[in-house]
């Protein structure tokens, strides 16, 4: 209903139109500011907050009086839905009944292009961001100014928008956060860095801090402004993710009590400072806040508002960074967490200081709420409807940059799919410089993708998706980063395609199952962590490879032998090898002894057959029960097929190779295959391995060797003539 009413507003269709309109260009100056409003140690710890606030929470304190009114504390036996209903009713009676939101009569649209220089955020090249400046004109004469970045990409994001609510600092916080003014000021151009990633987002300035109409400090006025945007614009999007920053986080708490749009997640960045402090001397307000309201402060905590969003199914995160204020961390860990945990634990603690000790757990030492490196990962996690990302760069690119994917969301999460498809026109590298978690990875291009870098890929699952998969539809591709399994991984490589693991695989006790395709999987480094590897297609390696678990191959085990490298699997567990053992010799290489190609704690070769086109090996020996050894053929002159017998089959080998430089097994002559090799065969005809001289069997009389040589030369001449004639 709200959407249909809103669509009648003049200018709304222009505000929502995804087609790019050229307007004024603003060149963003880089690099962004490194300033932050940071709390130095030890004032950035929960312990510091406790030392400041606990003395004011004793008997007879303002806190004792006020907290008795908190719905979450007054109703500990209630269910989540019950306490949310109580809180909503109390809020409606005490706060919402004073809100009188004016109708929006029109929206004025100004078109901008924000040009960001290279390396402003994670961008290696300059990026242009189509942006609209939207002025909402209220029926009561007020105006509210918002900025809508990446409006052209909304369809690629499944009609999902990030609604960022700013804090109270300085002037024009939205323009600063986008980097338009003051090099980003205390925000460090945080929104600009998100915009560079191609993320559609809307931000606005409340009264007294930006371009919107000024008004006296008033919580009802603040809520009216929230409702103007929510009912007029935000109801037009299929999904809304809310990001509250600094004091804007407090407005995000209030938003839970009055929204009409399809809010699916909220990320409260900092500012969990207890509300009761404002009512308690000697804690004066740090600044004239637009959420100051005695009635609210005497009846509610932040948890009483957040619980309503949780009851409505909104994915909820609370984030604190290393240098956020200790009073805020105290408010979260000592008040919000225990209040909410009475009813649900389905909320998330994020940021780089998730225990409030003032020490970064990631080594990033993030400052204040405007260090937003965690926000993109959060969105990747909660946007369940957009779990598939396709690579869109023709050439070298960074996996961890959203702009390199369509939609512009980095695939990183236990429900995420990454497709490296038919985008590249030559072999290309995708660089992973930050650890990635995936549920599904697919390669599909005749040119080679090499996934490389200093970090790793973990294949995982969650209740919303099946066990992870890795697929090669076409081409030959390489994973050059470490691969980790936190669930069984199914690998399917289609016929004529190849997948190379060129770095360590950590199985973590799981199964790497390559039985789903007829293509080739090469494990060229090692596996650790126990578990098992199963194969039904072609399984190969490069050199000596240690497999820290068990191995089962019912397809083809491919072994290459050469001058400098011999393929070999050293399996710490059991090996069950059936199907085919396929041996290929490097050009010009002649084996001179038996070759061990597999060791294991136990070996079962039931059903295994040898395919050795070279004929140098007569079979394999697995009688030890712990190894497979290729056995060199008899050494019997003239036994050109290595069967241990000199018979008519060896004549066929000689005939088929006559006139070539091919190496023949058991040939003591060497060089081109000639009549001399025929005589070698003839003189040994009937011999068997270990029998010594000829058995005296009748030798088949073939066409004269000389005639065969002439005939072979003639055929070659005719062939060349035909080729020339063509």
C-alpha cells in the first residue's frame, strides 16, 4: 500500500530510474582522510567503561529507577515475540504518539558523477560512480536531502539497497562519508569506499548536521525524517539492509519501531552507550543529539528497540572496532547482550574487537565505527537471495574486489557460489589476497583460469545449501592457493577438461570426491589432515606427492615417467586402486628398472589393469601389500610388445613402426626401425623370458622386408603428393 501511494509523488519515478543520466562531475580527492574519532587505550575497553559506569548503578541510583521500566528487564519470563510486543506498545504510547510525519509532495533529482582516483579504497583503477542527489520536499515545508549512489546497478543486486544512517558529527556527514568534502573527514570516506565496490546505497543527513532543513533538537523530528525516507523511497526496493554509523546507530535502533519498508538486516556500528547515562549526573550529553528525549531515556534501553527487529526476523549485528569507546563496549557487552540473551541468541557480534578488550583480533586495529571493512562480508552473509557471483574481468583481477563480480558482491560465505565463466579471451589469473569461503566454485572457459595469491579458499556449507561442489565444465584450470575443506567436497570435471591443485589441500578429515566426471584431476602438491580422496575419472599428479589420508581410485590412475620426474603417490592411509593404471613415457625416455608408483599403509589392487602403450612394462607387483611397482619387461630381444614372448604380435609392432624413430621395447639395435629389427625378431622368434635361445618354432614368412620398406616409402610419397595437391 505504501508503495502505490508513494509512486504518485512527483519526481519519485526519476529518483528510482536506473538509467544513467549525465550530470555534474565531482572529482574526489584522494587519498581519503586517515582521521578518526578514536578512543585510546585503555579507554577503549569494557573494563574502562565498567570503572566509569558501575559506580552509578547501585541502590537508589537513577539507573535502578529507570531500568525498572525496561521491557526486556521487566519481563524476563516472556518469549521473544511477547517482549517485542510489549516494547512496541510502550514505545507507541510514549514516543510514536508524538510523531507527525508530513507527506512528501515531490522529490527533486540532481544527477552527479563521483570520480574516485585509483587506490581510494580497494580499487586499482579510477572508478566513476553514478549518483543522484535527492531532495524530499515535505508538506510542512521541510526538506530532507539524500544521496543515492550506484542507482544504475540496482537490478544487478536484485533490487536490494543499503540504507546508511549517519552520525551527528560536524556538518554534511553524507558528503564527507562519500569523500566529496574534507577528504572524508572523520569518516575516512567510508561510504565512498563502499560505493567504489558498486554497491547501491542511500544515505541522508538529518536536521542540524547537513543540507536538510534545520530544526530544534527533537526525537519526534528525527523519527519523522526517518519515516519520510522509509515510506516514500525505501518501500520501493525489494530488500533493504540498514547500516547505522556512530550516532546514526541510535537512529537505527529507533527505526526498528516504525519502519514500513522490507528491512532484512541491520548492522549497528558502535554507539551502544547506555541511554540512562543522559539522565545521570555527572554525564552530560556529549553534544546536542537529535535523539535527546527525556521520556524515551527514562523508559527504554537500546536492547528494548533492537529486540523488536529481532522478533521481526531481521538479521542483526552489533559491531565494535578496536578504538571504539569503552562506554559503548560496556553498554553492549554488559547490558545489551544479557538483556537480549534472555529471549534469543540469534544476533551477531562483529568488528575487529568482538570481546571488548581493546585488542584487535584481526591485527587491523580499526578505528571508530567508520572503518567498514567488515560490512561487505556481513552483506555477503545475509543476502541469501544473491548467492551467485560471476567473474566479469577479461584478464588479471582481484577476487576480493566486488567490482570484479556481477552482481558487485564478493563471493565469500558458506552459502556463496563463484562462477569463473566465458569472460576471458586468454589465460588469466584471479588473485586471492584475503581468505575466501565458498560453497560452490565453477570453471567454464576454454582459456585457463589460475586462482592464485597468498591466501586460501575454504569449501564449506550451511543449513541453507548442500555440501560444497567444485565443477569444471570446460577447459583446463588451476587452483594455486591452499584449499581447505570444512565439509565433504564433490569435484566434477567433465570429459576432456582438467583441474590442477597446485597447492596443499587440507582435508580436515573430510572427503575430496572426484567421482562425478570423466575429466582429469591432478593433485600436484599434497594433502594433509587425514580424510580421504576418491576418484572415478582420471587422477594424476606431478612428481612425488604425499596424500595424508586414504585414496580410492576406480577410474584411471595416470602415471608419467621421464628423465627428471617420476609420478608417485605416497599415501599415509589405505589405497584401493582398481580400474586402470595408465603409464605415459616422456619423449625419448627409456626406463631401465622397476618403478614404484604408489606406497600406502595397505594396498588393494583387485580389478586393476595396466595400460602401457610403450610396452616397457610387463605388469605391476603389489604383493607386498604396501606398494605398487611397475615391472620392467623381460629384456628379451625382439619382444617388441613386452609380453615376455617373441611371437607374431611382436612382428605386428615392428611392421607398424617400420621406418619411424620410435623406441621399441627390448630392442638392442636402436635408431630407426629397419629390416635389422625384423631380423632381430626373426632370430628370437619363439623365445620366452628366461628360455635362452630360440625354441625352433616356425617363423612366419612375411613379405620381404625390403619390399615392405619400399612400400612404406611409396605410401609416404603418395601421402605427401596428395597433401601437396590439396
